[in-house]
């Protein structure tokens, strides 16, 4: 299913109805439900909340809003769904309603404050970390803010690994900003849209070449979510795909 706009309760009506009518056939695939050992954490239960809200205009409460956060966005349920329902998208719509009502938990409010202060989910200066990693004009590698903050060594390894297969990369100045996915996942859609537009304004010139993204979550955000708010970046490619395409082919039967 393709989506051209950010999710709303109305836009996810069919997905809610299909999930509500299903006897939990995707339950086995949900790591959150398995870890939580609670039916309230299953895709069926959470999408049922969206169904009730959309069908009856019932008001959310704090407990229901918090339960809607019980999804990692892994999409395993959709892979095992005959209708390919996008459960994470449906739950983002529920969280968005919770945000409008001021019912999101304290952790989400802290996330919002960090983005207001640092334009990232971390209390760190991404521009400084990107500069430390070697970001400069002409750079096209976007490692993602998690790597810059938590595992800066991975950035160096990614660049050297790419060089080893003939792909010369430098860190993009755009790496000084988070892609904004945490805002989207939390249901802070207004904030996500504003953030995405700021990133789009800072995007490098397409003549510099494709933006090679190390974090798959960032690539998903750039490729799938940004167009929903009218933001188009230069061509986006995954680092792992670019490196894999340059690896020598090993003849069959040889190790």
C-alpha cells in the first residue's frame, strides 16, 4: 500500500477494520507482544484502539495512549498479514491523536524538548560530532545520529570499508541533523513535518552525487516519509547496498 500523506485515523480506517476482524493471526510475529506477555501489546489490540477511535469518535485516555506506543515498527506483522496492513503507520495515527490531546507520556515530551534544543533525540551537538567525523563540502555519507552519538567508530569503519571496495565517501554536512524519524514514530507529526522541511532546505546539491545512508531507519525516513510532507532529497541509497554491489563475485564451489 502506498501512502502520499502522513497517517490520520480516517486514512487508516480500512487497516483498523481488517485488523479488528482478524483472530490475531499475526500475534506470533510481534516481538513486543512476546516480550510484554500481554494481549494489550498485540497488533490486534492496538489497531483495535484505532478502530474504536475512528468508528465512534471515542476520546483517548492516558492508559490507551501509552499502550499505542507498544510497537517497535519492525513490520513483521505486516509481512505475515494477508492484507499487508501497515500497523506501525496505523499506530502513529493513534499517537498523533494522543499528542493533540496532550496525552503522550513524559518520555515523549522529553523527546520533543530535545528536538527543540538540539534537533535530535540526544542531548548532544550533532553538527560538532559530524564535524569531528570529518563532515565537509562534497561529502555524501549520512551515518545517522545514533552512530555519531553512540558508536562514532562505526562511521570511520563504514568509510574505510567503502574505500576498500572502491567507493570513496566523505561525511555529509547534512549528518549534523537527525532525519527526524523519532518524531514521526512518537506521533509528533507537526514537529516531524517542520523538521523534515528544515533538513530538506539543508540538503546537498544533487550534483554532489547520491546521498549514501548508513542507517536503514534514516533511509526509510528519507525515501518513504519525507515525500508525505512534500520534501524531496537528492537520490538516496543505502550504504550496505552500495558496498555489496562492489564486492567481487565469488565463483560457485570456491571458498
